[in-house]
C-alpha cells in the first residue's frame, strides 16, 4: 500500500515563505515522477511543479522564480519551498507520485496566504 503524507501547510502572510513536505511509503518513490498540484475553491486542480527521477524540474508559469521543488530519495520525501507567497497561492496542495502504471495522491494540505 502506497501512502503519500503531506505536511507544512498553514496560514502565512503575503510575501512570506512556507515549505511543504511529502513523505512516501512503499518502494515507488525512487522510480516515480513526483509532483505538487493545487486546487483553489471553485477551480480545477493544476500542476504547480514536478521533478523526475533524474532531478529535472518543471514549474507552472505562475510560480516560476518563487517556488522550488526538490526530492530526497534517501528519505523518500519531496519538498516544495514556496517564497514570496501571494493571496492567489491559497489552495489545497496535493502531492502526486506518477508513472504510466500508477498515479498516487496524498490527502492534501491547506495553504492560506492572507494578512
């Protein structure tokens, strides 16, 4: 059974920073593309950032230069460092582990950017 457990969400002021973590159980982490998605109220879930097994990263235009995704294979954990947060970054953030033969999701963690 694969589990993805996110942590690090919460309330942060505009301009602030937050780091999300996603710990994966099972043996799939090293061979999975790991991603962070988010879903704001009334909107579709969207890709925020992804990192493949070789460490290559991909970002949504809206977060480029502000967010950084990284992975620690020894800890089976993927991180999302979020800087210069804006109110429009408010959403539930979901961790994802993907290959063509599987697609796993975490339960999500709420990030609220507000003064």
